[in-house]
C-alpha cells in the first residue's frame, strides 16, 4: 500500500471509530505484554489464530501461545511525553546502533532491531501508538507504520530480532523470505470489547 493509500485507509478507520463503541487507544496505557501476530492485514488479523510469539524483556521475539507466556515481558508505557515503552531492562527503541541490522532487506542497512536497554533515554522517535478504528490495540510507529519484519519464528529457547518494516521501489513488500507481523498490546488484567460489543480477554 503506498502512502496515499495508507492515508485513505487510516481516514476510513478514523471515521469508523467515530461511530464505534470501543476506544482502542484507551487500552494502550499502563502495563501490558506485546504479542506478535503473523499478518499482512490490519483488519483481518486475529490474536487467536495469528499469534507466533511475544516480545521479551530485551525486545526480541520469543515463541509463545496465549496460554504459554513464559518469556513474555511486562512493558510499561510512560504516561507523559514522549510516551515510550520500557521493560525491566530499560527504555526500548529501534535506535541502538549495536543491534543487528536487517541485511536481507533492500532498505535494511541502517535498520536496527528493537531493543530495550539500560541507559537509553527515550525520545519522540521511540513512541508507539495505536488507533481508534482498529479491532485490537495494534501498535504503530513513526508515520502510520504498523507492520514489522521478522526473519523467522524462533524455536524453543531461541530469540529473533524484530525490525521496522520498510518498503519502496526496490522492495514493494516484506523482505523476501521474512514474515510481515503486527504487534498487539495485551493490557495486564484488562479486557477488550470486540467488534460485536462483547467483552473478552485478549
């Protein structure tokens, strides 16, 4: 989807939200976990069927299911500007130059993996957000960038880096051989109102 197409798509989401019952943005606060869902769609994604893992305290992808959350870190959202996320390791960012770059991507030479570490001072570029109109609190970064790039689903006891999803004339879709994923915020002890108005745990 090009920039103009994304603008139209998110405008429609906004209009949908204005008539909807659930305010998704209200769920993205406090403490929660970040589930990773294998999906190239922001509307057809399902936490029940698309989940491949979660983010650990370092910011890496680890395997998990809804009922097996070993290794899934607790993230805390700063309740004031710049509204960044942190774990017990520290603030989280794509800006750690010591982290692995996405060499498989045509645009990955400067794309460092998401990382949470002590000493990181969060700034506005590290902010994540969600959008009213989504069916779930999916996390976006920068300018309506709501997809992420992983090389593969890690096996038991393994970790995998997660990068921002970049595309352009040299690479229109996901990095060849990689998975296009979204991040789902799972509020701790929270509930989510589904599209039909029913309440269910994420």
